C-alpha cells in the first residue's frame, strides 16, 4: 500500500476506496495528517485495514485512527461496524486483551504539596497493585465466585465493597455488559483469570500518577473534577490471561466456522462467524464475560490505588474519585446512523476508544451535556490527554476516537536502541518516579517507540471527532 | 531429512513479536518454534527438579496444530511456571486430513522470564516448503 492509493478528503481525513482491492466490501476511512500517514505507511497496518474491509456484513467504512499501527489481522486503531444480527463478529478484530481499557481517577492533592511523598506513593502503588505477566493477584476467588465476576463485572466489585455507585455510573456500560455467558468460557481461561484477578499484568499496561498540566475546557474539566496542578491516576489494564485464552479458543474454533458458513478471508486471524449463529452467540457471550472481568479488575486496582493514596497522604483530599473508565478492545451492539438509516450494529473497536457525543443514551447525567470523557494515555514521560466525544464522532466514526500515541518502532528495535536502566534514569531526572518489573520491558515501551501523542490528539481534535479538555503530565509510573 | 538446516530469527513487528522458523520436517519445525518462543520470552530455567509433561491434540491443519502446541507452552510458562527445553515431537498426518501431535516435553521450573508472550496468532501463518525445508512466520501477542 502506498500514499497514491489514498484519496485526501481534508487535511485530517483520507480514504482508501473499494476499487483498491477487489475483495473490499467497504472503503477505509483514515483520520490522519499527511505526516502521520507517512509514518503509518512504514508498516503493514494499511494492508491490514484493507483486509478488515473484506469482513461480511460491514456497513459504512472501516475507520482507522491516527494512532494506527500494525497488529495481527486487524490493525490497532481500527473500528469496524457489522450489521446486527446477520453480520459477523470477529474475535481478531477485537483483540486478545478483551476490554483492555483505561480508568482515570482524580484527587484533591496538589502536586506541590505531594512532591516529597511521591517515592512512597510509587512504592505503595507497586506493592498493592501486583504487576508482571502471569503475576497472581492479591485476591483469591473460587471458580464459582469467578462466574459471578464474569457475569456481573463491576457490580460484583460493588457487592464486595471494592466499588461505589459513583464508580459504576462513571464506567462505560456501568461496568457490566449484559448477556455475558460464563458457561461459554473455557476452564483454562477461568483458571488463568482466577489466579490473576486484581493484578496489572505486563506489556504496555501501567499505573501512572499524573498532574493536570493544562485545562482546555474549564466547564468540562470542572464537571469531571479535574483541576490544574492536582494529582490524578490512570490505570491501563485489561482482562489478563482470561481474555487472551478466550480469544485463542475462539480464533481456533472459528477456523472451522468460516468454512461452515462459506466465508473467505485474506487472513486467518480475521476469522469470524455470523452473530445469529451458535458460534457467534457463544463468542459474544464469552467476550462479554471477559469484558466484565476487565471492568472488575480495573475496579480492584482502583481500590488498591485509593488505599495507596490514603496511606501516603492521610488526608480526605487523597480520595480518588472516578472521572471515567473506557474500553479499547471491544465488540458492542450499538445503534448508529448509516447512510441515513438508523441501525443496530456490532462496533468492533481494537485499539480505539468509544467517544460518544453529548446527548447520547448511556452516558451519566453530568456527561450528557459535554459528551463522554475519552482518556488518551501517552507514552512514558510524555503527556496524556482527556478529551470528550462529539456529535461529529457519532456521525463519522461510529462514536469512536483514538486510544493512545500508537507505536511507530518495533519492539525488537526499541530493545536494541534503548537501555532500560538508562531510560529509568532519564525519567527519574525528569522528576518521574519509576517502578518497573522488567528493564527490557521498560525499554520496549520507551517514548521514542511511540508517535507524538500531541499530534495524534491534534488530529482527532481538528478532524472534529473529539474535543480537548485537559492535558496530564506523568510524575510516577508503575509498570509490569 | 537429516542435515537440513534448522533455526529461528526474530522479525520486525511494530506492536508485537514475530519469529521466522525453518527446519527439515514438521516435527523439527515445531521444536524450533518452541525454542524460538523460549528465546523471545527470555525464559531462564532454575536448577530445580526436572519436570516431564505429555501433550496430544488434533487439528484440521498443520498451522492450527502449531498454534495449539505453542499455546500449550505459553500456558505452562504463565500458569505453572515451567519452561521446557527438551522435546520429542511426533506429528501424524491423519486419514481424515487432520494432523495429530504427540509431544513429550522435559523442562524445569522457570527462574525468571524476561518478557512473556501472551498468545499465538494466526496472522499470515502459513507453513511453506522452501529451499530450507519448511518455513513459517509466527506473530505473538505480547
């Protein structure tokens, strides 16, 4: 794929028309500047977007965000909507880490009064939020209890005093997807989940303490409870080994489903099944169960983060109120207008954030006027952003926006070019406390491996699919 | 197929990890993939008691069998903290066009792991005949 295959719609929007490849069912719509397109073209992500455009039952366009990069099967930063219930659901278009997402909590602690406590805060966060792949969580649940987690998500956490009603109100889908089917989750997936609940994991997952650096929309920020100079916490985590096992199980099972339903695809990782078939229903039930596990897991980590803040600062101002909790990797049945017709669709978001505009059903009352908060974590040492969804995002991107900075350098290259210990020292010199389980893992996630998050955010903002509210700057990072 | 070269190398991948493996036959290819997975993940065994496990499964094609085998190794690494280093792998072409693996694996408890792998994908996975025997590119989710 090269830039000549793309039609420029505006400075921030491009299209790959269906005549680029004969098997495309819909066009691909990209939100990106020319500079970002030139970065995107350096890997195989556009080919993957074209592959995604061959899925049966697609409506509108396959959408890709400016943080797009190469994944497997479906590109990261991609959004695809299939007609419900006859269209397909594709586990590979949702990803292995089902309901990987970000939670933002905010305090009334000012950075200036907190500086001398940041070391202790980072240590306590690291202590109470177990990290590392396969790392066991602080909580032990029985298989029966796990089924309640899979069915009820954050509601299970609230019943067990790990969550408040306010937390649930400020969580996408109130922290629980209906119609989860724990019985469609394999024993092996449950085994992985049972041991890991309450843990952070590794890879690009993290807990980060940030300070609100600049406010761009005073009204929206004050509704969210964000104030310049005050500390916040981001929790980036998903459904751990449980979600990975569910995706592994169903990608394997769907290898025969595509033959059964006569579906021909360019990449076996894109395998899918119509939603109105037993196979499609089983995956949707299991995927929702994994999503509920992830909601509960981020809630448990939030509970641990609150404990760390309260023990560190010993003040009522240390209470972390929830700003919002958003999902990155998910398939959701939503109603959108496509070609002038309102219809139910399954919106696959893989490395993309739901970004519902003002007035959209499902948002809590205080966010009805401003739109849904969209949390965009940056790379370590760089800014993160809080945005809100817009009416344009509903019309042009199935109510979706970007999800982060987006990788630009391979992990192999990052490991070769960056030393974990040197990076840790560099971040510490910038005043950022670092707790990392693996220095090589830290190197892979170095800021230079990522695009410039400010440019990514500028692009979605200028394109009109999200609006800036606040910029955050890191002061402590905890990584697996 | 004795004498055919065998090995693995890491390939560039923006978000995840990718490995090319080659060997003279399917059994050797699977073994190279297992060793490559261990190397990518930085699996360091302890000097603890040796552990033996047996794995058997069937799949509709060789690629699915490879994904199932490597997924099993990931499960052992993550859940039971066991890394295998000795493999006796037998692969059978079944009468119904399916493939069957019977693998005896020996290893030890893992002392440390650098960057574990979370899943094996089917992305562009195809076991192909080349001058080196059989080759495949495997993308792992990390």
